[in-house]
C-alpha cells in the first residue's frame, strides 16, 4: 500500500511539473544594423518591431555602431520600422 502512495505522489508531481511547460511559448529576438544608402551606420535610430496580428510592439534604439536588438518577440508576422529625424521611414 505504501508503494502505491509513493507512485501516486510521483505521478501527481510529474503532472504538476508538466502543466506549466505545455503553456510556455517560445520567444526570440530581432537583430539588425541600420545604415544609410551609402552604407554608413546610423546611431540613435528608433526601431519599432510591431506584431501585425496583435499590435504589440517592441521599441529600441540603434547603438553607436548602428546595431539594434528587440527581445521578447513571439512567433508571428511583423513590421519593422526605423525612424530618424532627417530620414524617411
């Protein structure tokens, strides 16, 4: 009888641990580099990565080398917009 109780507790524990795993959703990041038409890097550019279906977005600013990283991106269809005063979107 004691063995059955231990097995029951182990099964309950495994089920409890498995439930949160099934609810997790993978995320990724979008990395890039902003350059002008001549290939010169552009620091200080506001980059917005917007999910087309939900409207949720991540906003970041390019660094001194023109690179940017937007984290916490869930799977979906996205629009990426870069804005800097004096340049077109």
